[in-house]
C-alpha cells in the first residue's frame, strides 16, 4: 500500500509538468459540455453527447495516458529504479490505476452533472465508467511495457484506442456492425451507459467485463515479469 501511495503521489506531481497528460483528462468532458450546450435537436435526448463522449473517454484516455506514462518511465529509467526498490507489479499498476481512474472519474463526474443525472443515475454512470477505465488502464499499461519507446507506444495505443472508442458509436448506427461490436468491452460499456438502470443491465454485460478485466490483469502481470524484472 505504501508503494502504491508513493507512485500515486509521483504521478500527480508529474502531471503539473506534463500538459499532454492533463489535456487527456480534460478533453472529453470539455467537448461533451460544448456539444451538449450548443447543439439541441428535436427528439434527441439531452444527454446524447454525454453518453457518446463518455464511451470515447473510457476507451481512449486511460489507454493513451497509461501507455505514455509507462513508456516515459521506461525511457527515463524511473521504472527500473522502482523495480530495484522491490515494487511489485500489482503495486505499480495499482498506483498508476488510482491516478488515471481517479482523474478520469472526476471528468465523468463533471459530465454527469452536465447531464443533470439523478443521484442513482450518477452512481450507476460512475460505476460503469470505473469498470471500463480499469480495463483500459490495463490495456494501456501492457502497451507501455511491451514497447521500447514512447513513440512506439503511441503507434500502438492510438490505433487501439480508436478501435475501442469508435466501435460503440458505429454500432449505434449499424446493426450488422453491432454483431461484431459485442466482442469489445467498450460496446458492453456503451449499452450499460445507455440504460443507466440496474434492472435493465443484463448479467451478460457484467460477465463479459469481468472476463476482460481478469484477462487484461493476468496479461499485464505476465508482461511485467517477463519484459521488466527479467531484463
């Protein structure tokens, strides 16, 4: 727990010197606010842009932030120092996840306020976002560890986050594409966010997300041990 706290504090401090990371936290909440307040079409739900950008936020921001942080720390040698300080993989990913998910949840909280959700809707919205963000952090962390530089990390994370974030949006307009989209965790997140009702959320969605999270966590631990601790 102590190591996780140290990593968390380090990342918060580094954010002040890394405007690119800060922008990732603020971009989608800012865009959703502009679109919601400036565009209102008859028959369109008031929270339409909130839900659309929330899914993109969950599928993009944690991936690019996690991959950027880890690839930067690999290049600078900071990650190697942490390993030599006996920081375990779960402690490292825990500190990174607390930082990224915490920052993104603040953004999602602001989006829920813009959408004027009730307390119950807000809680469900944030819980669904939390699950999706944890999976995205795992994916971004795996990319960051497996790549040898920040440039290579970006070349992998950008296509991944585009695929994961745009799948739900395309599926909403194309029923045929939706049959493929269900394989992606962001599609499950999108369908859950579109209801915001626990009685309407199918167990299939939760089971699929749990499977995704477990597989991503196991893969991260394997990659962490193989690519870093054995170097």
